[in-house]
C-alpha cells in the first residue's frame, strides 16, 4: 500500500468517528490520547504534520504553530466560536483556518428556549423547594413566573443562532422581536421573524427576555454590566448562550440578588469550569448549565464531519466549507 500523502493531527481522543473516517481515507492520522488533552503531548505530536483537526478549546497560538513547522497548511476547529484562536497569528502565516458554525445552530437554539423557560418559570428555585421540603402550594401565588406569550424578546447579536431561537419562539405567540447588531439583517428575514433593529438601550428597556447571541469581541466583553442591568425591566429574564465574558458576572450577581432583574439562564460563564463555591450558584433565580449548547450526538457528529471536510479542502488547496476568515 502506498504511503498516504498527508499527515494530520487530531488533538483530542474523543473526536466523533464521522470526522476520523473521512480523514483516514487519504491521511495518516496521529491523535492526542491523554484526557484531558496534555499540551506537552500535543506539542510533541504536532511536529511535521500537514493538517490539524483541533478538537478542543485550548489556546491555538504561535507556540502550537511553531511546534508544527512551516509545512502546516490546514487547520479546522470543531466549534463555532474561535475566541481561543490567535487569529492574527494564523492569518499572518497564511494558514487556512476552518470552524463549524451553522451546524450547531439548531441544538444551541433548542437549549436557549429551554433556558429561557427554565429561568422565567423558576425551575431551579422550584426544584430546591422540593429538595428542602418547602412545598408551599397552599399559596395561590406560589412560584409565579414570566409568560413567554405576548412578550418582547430582545437579541444582542442576531446571526444564525439568534434567528434560529427567534424562529422557535414565534410558536409561543410572542409580541415582537427586537435585535441589536452592527448591521441590519435582510428585510425578508426581518419580516418573517417580526424583528426590528434597535439601539442597545432600547433593547434593554423594552425586552421581557434578553438573549445574548453575539460573538465575544473587545466591543462586547463585559457590556452586560450594572449600567445595562439598571436599564432592564425588573421582570426581565437574561439568557446567555454565547460567551461568559460578555457579562460582568459580579454585576449580574448583584442584579439577581437584589431582584433588579427577575432571573437569568446561562449556558456560558466565566471562568469555565465555574468553581462549585461560586456565589452565583447560591442564588435561586439563576439556571446555570456547563456549556452544553451543542451537546447532542447528531450535532457533535455533524461538527466533526464539517471540520474534517475543512481540513481536507485546506490540504487540497481548495476553499474550506466553513472558513473562519
């Protein structure tokens, strides 16, 4: 059997088989075996490879690219967000970089709707009542939550994921969608989703539910702070399925503890993992998940398939399926 033309490193031992099968047809594969993946093992195994399937969320930076060597010509992450990649460094070396957006929109959007309802209808607090034997259903106004029906849903960031959430929520007979983005989306989609572009302050003031669905950039980091929370309705629910650092977590804690806003549902926090003694976890009115937005079997398999196609196209000198730049 003739030698395979390309050598590819897979940086995580649990990358779905769908991606591995595509790569192994034409590539010699090396794979990081340690769990959690060891940086030392990665830096050793990456020497001399042509392509990299970046399976985790560890820093992809000059150290990694230097260790690989100048023959490296194709990288894909298996994620939508690439805030752990030193993008300028990758661009400077003119190495094609792929990622896997869109394919996880559905799973993340489903989870966002779940968080929105879980926070608005007090799931976490209600469960604690059972656990502590405080089943107070003799009160007629016990554990009353917020309706999704006839509500205004505000999106900070309104790309594929935000729009997929809005589409799902339209089945809940909401009143209107507001969104804050740099650029207006196409008129057709606006009409279909009953969506209107507004400034950030208006979004905060008018929304019953505020959904964060933007990338983390220097402009969005910490933008949800005390100033923002003080502009929101007291009955408002905040949902974050984007990146933890978009929210100032100390300010969020104060806003929730003082009931300045009603509740929050978070799939992302800062840091991740969140220490079990973090003060947010002591609150009743926040639902926190450990960043499982894209965690369905089908979605992860699809992500691996697209990442593998990205790597293969980069190796062949073709435009990637989902280029990151």
